[in-house]
C-alpha cells in the first residue's frame, strides 16, 4: 500500500450506520472454510478502484461495539461487488461508492488483528482523521468566501458593484460572522 502497488479502501459506513458505527449490520460468520461476509457499505472512498478493502463487520452481532472485527478483503473474490459511484461536489481525485458482500468467503488469516477488537482499532485512528476532515472543511469554506468577496468587488451589475447590493451584504455578513471573517469589503 505504501509503495502504491495496491490501492486500498476502508469500508465502515453503512446506509444505517455512520457516526454510530457500532450499529453496523454487515456480518462475518466464522466457519471451517473461513469467514463468510454478508452486508453492504456506502460512501466508500476508492470503492470503485480499490484492490484491497478493509471491511468492518460484526463477528458477534449480540456484543455491540465489542463484536466488530476488521478483515483484509481481496476485491477480486467472488461475492464482492461494487455499486455505482456517488456524485460529489468536491474531492474528485477519489471516487466514492457502494460495496456489497454476498456470501463472500475470506480465509481465516484475513482477520486483521484480534477478533472483536475492530471497533477499538478504529477509535484509535478516527479522531485524527475527523480532525483533518474538519480542518479541510473550514479551509475550503474560507477559500470559497475569499473568492466570493473578490468577485462581488470586481463584478458590476445595474451600475454598481455586486458588493453594494443590500442583499449581497446581508449574505456576506452572515457568512463572515459564521467564519469570523475579518476582511472589510
Ligand atoms: C466524501 C466522503 C467520503 C467518505 N469515505 C468513507 C470511507 O472511505 N469509508 C467509510 O467507511 N465511510 C466513508 N464516508 C462516510 C462517513 O464516514 C460518514 O458520512 C460519517 O461517518 C457520517 O455518517 P452519516 O453520513 O451516515 O451521518 P450520521 O452522522 O450518522 O448522521 C445521520 C443522521 O443523523 C443525524 N445525527 C447524527 N448524530 C446526531 C446527534 N448526535 N444528534 C442529532 N442528530 C444526529 C444527522 O444529522 C443525520 O441526519 C465518507 C463520506 C463522505 C461524504
């Protein structure tokens, strides 16, 4: 993965389980031939291209967060399928897709770490990722506001700058207050 030879994804989110990850319904049942995975995931970054997917699934559905385990899943295995790509307004360098697992059998050694510790592994890393996503969102929003401020000062309509229309000023004041924007227009 580090050398770029394998493109990967991590599949946690489900249609009914996002922030509340412990509510996931995808299961991985241990059998003699391996783990049998059934379920569906949504909003998976690199979902359309990934060759290796870390799939989060319940190995003990009655144990809540303590029943979650992680699996290294080869996306070429039978029972692994990809849905359509989801259209986004940004982050076009990566795709976002649905994934489906139907009686997907992975070997016992596809288990990543210990059984039942998957949720704990995720919680070790997710706060850092969420902080990054938050910083990205603030940066992008400030950037959009800066471009808009520039535009409304340059563009003229009906004989005046767009920045001089009262409604434009209301809207910008609202946006500026939300983001503590200091720059006067
Ligand atoms: C571009 C993109 C890429 C992504 N990539 C991945 C990926 O690679 N792998 C992956 O597993 N997931 C991925 N995700 C999914 C992401 O992790 C989830 O979107 C995130 O966890 C939030 O889940 P959710 O969208 O289901 O919303 P939730 O946060 O679960 O919210 C669902 C609903 O409940 C409401 N709600 C939630 N909490 C509360 C509360 N405390 N009080 C009141 N209302 C509440 C919300 O307002 C919303 O209406 C991606 C998402 C996006 C947008």
